[in-house]
C-alpha cells in the first residue's frame, strides 16, 4: 500500500486531507497526518479507515528521518522555515515532496541533486502561489507563436470575505495562517512598470497600492507581492515592459496595514518579556519612539491620540477605528503565547478577524496580459477565476488543497514523471490539474479587449498613492 505523509494539520490542510482520504477510499493509498498537535491531526483524519494521526515535531531529526523513510510521498504543509529540512530528508530517501510554500533559494539549489536522485520537489502548489502559476502559463503558452509580443503581465490573487455579508471594519477574515498575514511585505517587493524597475522596502509595500476593478466583484486595491521580476524568466516574458504580481484586498486594508507596519508591530526579532501577561496597549506604548510618541510632552493625552499624531492620522478616522477594533489599545491582559510584537498581532487577528459562523469567504485570481501585434495593434486578455466557500470548507482551503491532492494522484498513478526542484509551470502539471479544477467548478473566464488611455495612464503613474 502506498504511503502518503502529510506534515502539518493547520488551516490550509483541512480540505487537502479530506480529499486525500476520499481518494484513498478507492485506491491503495494510506494517508498519515503528522503535527506537533496530534489532536489537530486526529481531528482531520476523523477516524477514517485509510488514515492515521501521529505526533510529529519537525525539529526532531531522528523522528523526521524515520517517518519520511517510510513514505512514498510527502506533502509538506509546514511553515516555510521548515521546507528545506523536509526536502533534504526526502532527497536522502528518494521520496517525492509537494509543498504549497514558495520555493526559496535553498530549495532551488537542490534541483540538480533532485534530478540525479529521480525525485520531484514541487513547490508553490496551492492557490497563490499555485493555481495562479498554472493558469498564467496556460494563458501565456496559448498566445505564443501567433506573432504577438507580451508587453505587460499583471497577476492578482486574493482571499477575502465574499460580498453581500456583514463583515468587520477591516473587510478581512483570517482563512489561512495568520502569521503569513501579519508578516506580509516583510521582505519588501520588486516589480517592473512601463520599463522601470521598482524596488519597494518593507515599510513602503502598502503605500504602493492601486485600484483594480474585478468584473462581478467590484473595486478592490492591490499591493505588490514579493519579487515579481523573478517570474519574468519563469513565464518567458522576455522584454515585457510591465511584470507585476500583487495581492488584492477590499479598499482600506492597505492604509490600515501601512499604519501597523509603521508602528513596528510585524516584528519577530524584538522580545517582550511576559507578553501574555501584558496588555496590547503596553506593547504599543513600548514601540512609540519617545515618552509620548514623538519626543514632546503629551501630558494626559491618551495612547490612541499619540499614535494618531505620530502616524499623521485623523484621531477619529477609519484607520484609527480599525486599530481600535483590532484591540491595539485594549488594557486587558493578552493571555497569548509568544514573545514578540508579531505574535501579539497574530493573536489579535486570530480572535478579531476570525470567520464567523456561516461566513462565506471568496478567492480571486486574475491575470491581465497586454499584447502587441507586428502591425502595432494592442490587445488585452483578462482571465479571472472567482470562487466562494460552500459552508463546509472555505474557498481558501479548497483552492489550496485541491491542486495539491490532484498532483498526489498524478504521482501515485505514475502519470507525472518530472524530477528536480520545480514549480507547477510545466504542461505535464498544469494541463491535467487545470482540466480537473474546471470539472469541479474552478474555471477561468477570459475576456479580450483593448487597453484604453485611462488604463495606460494609471499604469504610468506608478501605482503609488
């Protein structure tokens, strides 16, 4: 019997494990789910006869080696920091590894060794990154060779509450690892706009917001996502003047998160003694640059007013109301685990921005490809996928887990023979996966038009505001 080892039982693993167990019922698979919280793993397996839950600590080298040695395939749903540890053991034992995390330089460096061992280390296999890469390559491969040149490529991804519901003031629910939300932008971003490279330091990422209108959804705002330029070679974009990957949020998010970044809360380096016994207000006070926030004597002025003054915000404006809603000025003990301002913020997001009972989330992927013909004609292809949660699973969990489960099936059925450290931009991956997603209602709709003067002017403005 083929052994599938899933490492990690967090939010993104729920649908994946459900689907793998469903597939295992009619096959010769057995699915083992490992997590440091064995109860969390056990809840996912839920007594299924083709599944088992185990306690798994990725930092226990002997345990890690033993469990991976017994697996035919590892699905690595652990945090990005642990990807290379699992990958090394998979190489050692000749075991394929799938991951939904970004492929970092350490994994890239394993490409030659993986090819020599006949092992596939396939990363970026979820929604974003994941389905976005697959659909982008399918779209771009479909327009190559017809005499047109790609002049611009913009790709947007999102996971937000679906419209038509009562939502918190920030317009956001945590449907995936809240740590990833808190630390979004920590490495800055870079992209190319109208031939000009833009380097964005971490403290200015959310000031590079731009409006994006999504058909059938409405106006959203986008901020640049990590290193867009590296995908120029991946997607074969050649001399494209614009290359941008960005994240979509409902309007207002970027202004609020910019304030949070300027306060210094997304910080995993500074340590706060006895964090769980302190209040959020105490931690915010610690981050202010002087006794009153700006080096002057504020007297009896309260903390929120001093924060507003420091950040140049209206004390009764939307951003300050959002900071209050998150609990940054609360004076009750946090009672959270951790030692850093970032871990405090993770705790607050998990409690204040949780998906309510009956809440429906929505995921969006959207590509805009501008083309120019030899005769100078310009065209724009827009390809969009929108999906909502169904009450049983969030749209986020489904769109992260399903493509991963489909590739598990391809590998175990021996329909995929690629080796190396890769992302899913090869037609042997994206072809069958996109076809299967479409059959399950996760299809892209394409429209074709011409970029108008207003659209070109928006791009020329650089996208900052």
